[in-house]
């Protein structure tokens, strides 16, 4: 998965439709999430599309997230959020200000409110899970 900094560099050079294409491409780059993990427990509430996020604690103390969505652009937004925290120690993920990390992408002005309304819920789920695992 690309770093958030690398994605931001590319994103800043693009306009409108090209930014949508980049988000769709990011969504395609996510690790595949087995259907068996797409349960009510992994579903993010408040998203207009279906979104699932599943954290896996690694032996080295980091968290690796599997995620998916049934909508291409939403899946790209999920990938963007995940790139801010992927493969980092649980304590770092719990303390990470993901919203601030995503601020340069100006998603609220780039995308419809329907596409971004679940982002705070996804961030909260990720941080709460990380805090519990770090605890």
C-alpha cells in the first residue's frame, strides 16, 4: 500500500475526474477481504455504501487492516483512511489524528456528503479498536 504522503503528492497534481480515478485505483490496491469477514461486527455504521474494516494484530505489534466497500469511490476513500494507519503499532494508530492527516485531501469539498459521511465513524472504529488492542 502506498504511503499517505505519496498519495497526497499525486492527488495534488490531479483535478476532478482524475482524482476520482485515483481513489478508485487506491480501492483496487487494497488487500482482498474474505467475504467471511464482512459481518455486522466489521461493518462501519453511517456510510451510504456498505463498508467493512477488519483489524489484524501482527506478531510485531503492528495492526494490518483489511477493508472493503461495495462502491468503488467509497472503497478508495476507505483505502485513503487505511493508508494513514496501515502497519503501524496499535498505540500509534490509537493516537493518530487521522482526520488531520486526511485534511490536505479536502474530501468534504471534493466529494459529495454522502460519500464522506461515514469517514468519522470509520476513523472512530479504527482508533477504538487500536486503543483496545494497545491497552
